[in-house]
C-alpha cells in the first residue's frame, strides 16, 4: 500500500512555464500566499484489496457503519494511513487506476439461498428494482435498462470503501474494465449517487474515454 502526499503551488508552475516578469516589463511576482498551497493525497492500483464490507452479500446490504479492524482489517489499515496523511480531511484525495479488481472478493459476492452457500461473480447479477438479481431472471424493465447500455449497481463493497475514504475523484484503469464498460458506468453512478450512502460522493474522471456501441441483431431473453 502506497499513499503519496503532494503540496502543489499553482503560481510556481505558471512562473516556470511563462516568460519571466522582467522580460514582460513587470515587477517580480509576489510569493505564493499560504492559500495558494494545495495538498493532494494520491494513491492507485488498489486492485480491490480494500473493501467495505469485507465480503459483499447477495441480500440487502448498505454502505453504512464504521470501518473497524475486526470486520475489515485491510480497509482499516488503509483508513489509518489516509488519516495520518490527511488528519483534517481537507486534502484533495485521488485514486488513480485499477481500484475495483482483480482481487477475488472484489469480483464476487456471497450468496446463501436454496442452491446453498457459495461465491458468485458480480458480473452475473444486475440491479432489478433496488436489489441484485441473476441476469437470467431479470424483469423486462431491467432488460430494457441493460439494452440501453446501463448496468445499475445497488451496492459495491469496493465503491463503498472508496466513498468511506472520502476520495474526491478516481480515474479508471485497465482492471476496472473487468466487468465491462457498462458496469463501470454503473459503478461511476453508484460512487456519485447521494442516495446510496451518507458518505460524500466520489466522481470518476475519464476525459480520454468514450463508448462506441453497435446494435446487435438479437434481443435478450424475456
């Protein structure tokens, strides 16, 4: 686990790249004020190791409660490192790439039903009327949502952890496309939805990404 802290001075960068004040016939620029300093807590490539809850379940589950050492030891260790780097919670927090996978418990959820207790891949399930449902048993409305290119997420334990850590923004990496681009869009909406949890929203940045869709001559089963 690596957490990096940067202090940025916007004025200093501009002074290096722009012509000098003397060359422009102006006096020297004033030194940056303390308000010009920005603190950035930066991490990346968490690979789904940090989750809350530790194990995602098929049944009703909410992104609430405190991260503690007993229920989620890896997430707790990370949270302590973040709080040490940013004790006042005033820094800009950014996670860059490979946050949602490929660690096993970031890709699966625990199911206990008539078929017995087992771990199932998250990609085989989609939100249907506010809860997880197998892709084979979705309602017509849920199928229509998928056909429009959306993939809603009622909860995700990696996404919950990211919001609990008050990340302001994350940037997707290669491993974040494990479930496909539609599910990644669903995760982005989950991160930003104020109704999913009381934790502050996190925004996914991807200015260099675009989605190209092609209509297939098939329809999903009803």
